């Protein structure tokens, strides 16, 4: 009988041919079936100039063999932190599956074409809201935000909303990807894939839970 990639992952006989990106796809497909909201939600960890960790949720909105992409305001706290220290960790926890995936690696800015394509595909309301938001900066009242959106809506009219230059995406290029699956009596399964640099081959190790 054909094994799923997950069965091969935890079977211990031979993981050498396993591709963590393909495993991620297998898990993500299950999450999309099973999670009520935002199966693509991930915690994104960064560090500020003092090395103080910071974390918040973002949405995984692009992925391929190069890495994992999310979009944001580059003048936000996370944007500034990543531009100064382009390294991040991300965590996806799918509660109903009782599984998590951890990723760590350097971060790069996506191309203008990728940013335009994603921004252009968003609903106009979301484009206006993200253009009007000075993300992470103090806001005196909700009314100010609503007014900023209304002004921009009027200014744009029937035209397309231009992508703000400070709104784009970051790609986390994974050097580590860990798969964790809940087991009975806390005997969970963990396997970590590591590679020394992008495009290098992966090695994998089972870890104590
Ligand atoms: C489920 C969820 C998804 C979110 N997705 C995004 C996102 O894709 N991009 C983004 O900039 N903020 C997103 N946010 C808001 C961030 O968590 C955060 O409040 C905001 O980006 C400001 O973070 P910062 O001040 O650390 O930069 C999301 C929040 C939640 C709860």
C-alpha cells in the first residue's frame, strides 16, 4: 500500500528522499479541509534592534520551493525589524489537526511583480484599508482611520488602487523546517529538516518531543 508522506516522515526507515516542501503541502491541504478559519494563519517572530523578540500573526499568502511569503506594511514594526535584521521564524499551529510546523531562516523582499500581483488580486476594500493604514503607528481614534479610508476612496474613485511603495511581501527562505504531530500521552512525533544554505540538500533528524 502506498504510504502518505507523513507516514514516511515518521516511519524512521528512510527519510532521505523526503522533500519538506512536499510534506508541507500535504499538511497544508489537510489544514485547508479541517480548519474553520484562516488555515494559512501563522505566527511570525522577528527581533528588534536590541534583540528583543516580537511576534504577531500574519497570513501565508505565497509559497513555493523558494520559501514562504506574507505581505505587510514595510513601515510597520515587523517591516522595520525585518529590513534591519532580515531573519525570521514562523509557526503554523493547526489546532484541529493537532500539528505544528516551525520554520526559520533569512528573509528577502519579494519582487515588484509578485507584490503587484498579490495586491492587485485583493478586494478593493482591502486595498484601500491597507493603503490608508499607517500600520503600527499611534492612532488617536477609530474615526481618523475611517476618515482616511473615506478620503482615499474618494480620491481613487473608479480607478485601480495603486500599491503603496511601502506595502510588499517578505519571503522566509527556510533553512530549518520542523514537523510536529501530536501523539498519545505526549509521545509526539518531531522531525526537523535542516540545510546549511538555500538550494543545499536537506538532512533530517527525529527529535525527542
Ligand atoms: C489571523 C491574523 C492574520 C493577520 N494577517 C496579517 C497579514 O497578513 N499582514 C499584516 O501586516 N498583518 C496581519 N495581521 C495583523 C498583525 O498581527 C499585526 O497586528 C500587524 O501586522 C502589526 O504588527 P507589527 O506592529 O508587529 O508590525 C493579522 C492578524 C491576525 C490575527
